[in-house]
C-alpha cells in the first residue's frame, strides 16, 4: 500500500470547498485500489488529500490517485481548485550517529 499526497489549491477570489474525504472515496473506481482518504487543510486556499492506494507499484498508485483527483476536480463544486502535485510521500530512514 502506498500513501499518495495530492496538494490542491484554489484562487484567492473563489469559494472554498470543504473537501470531505468521502467525496474522494465515492469517486474512486474499484480498480484504482483506494483504501482510505484523509483531508488536511493547510490554509483557507490549500488542502492536502492523503490517499492510501493498494496497487502493485508506486507509479501505478500515483497515476490512480492523480486520475481520481482529476475526476473530483472536474465536478462543479471543486471546479476552482487545481491539482498542484500528486505523489507518494518519501520517508527517509532516521539513522542515529
């Protein structure tokens, strides 16, 4: 399973959308492997959607997450938002000296 972060941003003069996580899961196709979604509001204009994707490769998971976000952003409620980035979170191991 991969955690993919999708960063969303809207123009300052547009209306905010609350981004319920269930909107992303409801829009997901079964073959996209979406297991869970979370939404974190960074500011009044930006949000990060965490998508837990169960596909065979990182590249496939990132593509599925980007396709899902594109579908959600094509809805009337979310039309003002743009997908800024959509990629897996890289976690570097912590090594003690």
